[in-house]
C-alpha cells in the first residue's frame, strides 16, 4: 500500500514516516519545505534503510497536485501539511485561512477526482472551546478560540459534509494534544524556524544555550501553580496512532474522530522541572503576560482511541524530556542547512 504523506518532512510527519516505513508501507512525501527541512527525510531514510519518493510542491498548486496523483498509485493520504503556530495565526489570520483551507480543498478535490477516498487528517485539540469539560472527550462541542484552531475546525466540518455526501469516503480525524519528544536515536526531532512557539523546543534551546531564558506566558491561571496545564504526548506514540487510524479506515468506510493524548495534564512549571532533571541543567525563566487564545487547562479523554483503535500512549514525561534533550545535544543548531541534494540523497533519486 502506497501512502501519500503531505507535510511529511515536518516534526510529526517525519516521525510518522519512520513508523510507516518500518511497518512495510511504501510512502510518497509531498512538502513545500516552508517550515521543514529536507535533511529530516534523509535521516528518515537512514533510520529505516528504506528509499521513498519526495515531491516538492504546494498543495494550493492544483496542477502540481493533479500531476502527483496521475503519476503515482496512491491508496490513502495522511494529511499533515498546514501552518500551525497559534500566536502567528492570531497576528496573521488570513495567512492561515488561505494556506490551511485552500490547500486542503485542492487535496480533497484531487483525491475525489482520482477516486482515492481514504484519509487520515491531522487535526488538533485547539478545536475545543473554552467551556470544554476536562478531560475532553470527542463528544464535546467544538469552538476554537484562535484562527489556527478554527482552520482545523472548518476542515473537520468540510470532511463531515464530504462523508455525508459520499459514504465511500473513509476518514479518521486525529485531534492531537501537545506533541513533544524525539526519536530515540536523536536523529530526528522538532526544529522550529526562528523563536519556538511551543514550550519544549524553547526549553531545550535555553538548556543548550541558544536562548537566555524561558518566558512563561502567565502565572495567574486557576491551576495548582498558576501556569497553564496541557496534555503532552510523545511524538512516536502519536505517530503510531496514525498507523492504527490507517488500519481502521482501510478496513471499513467510516468517519471517526479520535483524541490522541495521554489523558494526563502537566503544568508549565512541572515540565520545566522534568526537563531540568533530564538535562541536569537549570532552566532560567521569567513570567510574561498571557497569550491571546491560550486556555488554562486542556487534557484528553483517550478512551475512544484505546477502545476502537487499540492505541494508547506508553511514554512518560521524564522519558519525553530525555529524548528531547538527546536530540538537542546532538543537533544544537537543529538540522543542517539543506538543499535539493538532501532530497536526492534521502530518496535515492
């Protein structure tokens, strides 16, 4: 079975590619490398000993997308490609609506035209609203509080309408909580462009000396220590969830939504303490103002994924931090500057 992985060079995409290849799937990666690195795919090939195709394209370019489908026998799609920074989406919402919605529209229309109707969609816990009860289950009403989350929510609504119009579609929507961690080898991990928007890469860059201190956005939330609480899941556990979802949609035509998290909440200060234990280094921090669109508490009810997908997380916080620290130590400046040569090396092209 050949799987198209859009955004496969990114953080979650690259780890999912490793799991797919190790399980014997053939893959094609489509990525525009706007917020990812070809070097990650070279390392995926090294880790798995497998060659695979990589196509540089933007999903908004219909001609390129149709050409990709016409020249390959694709059986299912795992769709990661999207802009994903909450703060940036608040500052520049049109950028997010244009990229995330338009790219997905072209992808879905092309899949439909080529009668390829199996899709695993990378959604987000940001689709849930401020009033959601904890732990959040999939039956909670959606009500995203920032433009990034609203793009995911809108795409989910598009997918529901598409499935209702044509039950030949089979789709799994995966609502991620907070992915962290890195591959055990330290060869692939999270390498954000510029100043990290997510907590753990920022902490790791402070520990390695790339940044002076961590800024904690708010210490006046109604939580045990005043800092925000989130459900942090190891990226490899998350990647394995995609394979379980792929198995599900391959067996039957269905539309299902699943939370992928641990079911546990950790505050920012608890995460800082865990990373200090893992790295043996102090993490200096200062308290800043709250960020627009941030919730105080967010963690998952993962019962449905455990019951229907036979999936659950296995890696605890201390180990997650150890893996991040290993990645950061081996790659203090992130991935090397990469060129098209790295793509050729990764794919054997």
